[in-house]
């Protein structure tokens, strides 16, 4: 049996194309190399090699980049879990505040000449809820600084939520199969 030079998939000796990626196999009699396995780096080398990309984990959905690009790195794995936690909590906060603002606004709506005008109560609560975004921005900045300086420290308050971390463990397990 031979291996594809492009993707490492095992192919038949008489095959002209790789069944996985479609690359032309070429001369079937020529011996081919074994597939390249992803190299797992750990410790300080892992931190030094991946801290340039791990900080992306804390910018909303950009945690998907290190999730797929550096899926074998334990350092990136830690920061992806933390970044996904921050992203999920912020998304839950946005949904909850929008629902509350809608509940507050519906009974106090006024219309002038056919145009909707929110009440002052809506503006007050919207301003109060907007201050919550400062909290998520500070948590993201803390995570970015930790990732860029090579630290594996949990995000305060949001780092203790296990639901998203358990979900990310399952995602990593499925990616590394």
C-alpha cells in the first residue's frame, strides 16, 4: 500500500488519483513516504510557538481560528476554552438584555405622526445595560494579555463556568479523531 503525498491517505498501489483529495498519484511503482502525523508540542516550546495566535481566542468568534489551526496545542486549547466562555457569556448577556429592553419598552411605546419613539425609561435601562459591555471588554483584555504573555490563568468570574469548557473538550475530542 502507498500513501498520498498531499494528504497522507492510504491508497491502492494501482490507483491514479488519491480517493481522499484527488491528487494525482503518479508512478505507482515508486515508493511513497508514510503520512505525516501532526506534531504535539508541549511545555515552554508550545507556549512560545502558539502565543501569537492564542490571543485571538478572546475576540468573540475568532476563537475558532486557533481551535482549528492549532488543535494539537495544549496552550491554545486552554485559551480557546476561556475565549469561548467569554463569548458565550457575552452572547447570553446580549440576548437577556434585549429581551428585558423589549419587555420594558412595549408598555411605554409612543407614536408621533406614525413614527415609534422609545420612552425615557427605555433609554435609562439601555444605558445601564450598556455598562455591562465594559465588563466583557475588560475580561477579553485580561485574556488577551494572559495569552500574549504566555500565562495560563483563568478569566476572573467567567473562568469558573464549566458548561462551555466541557463542550469545548467534546469538540476537541471530535477534531483529534
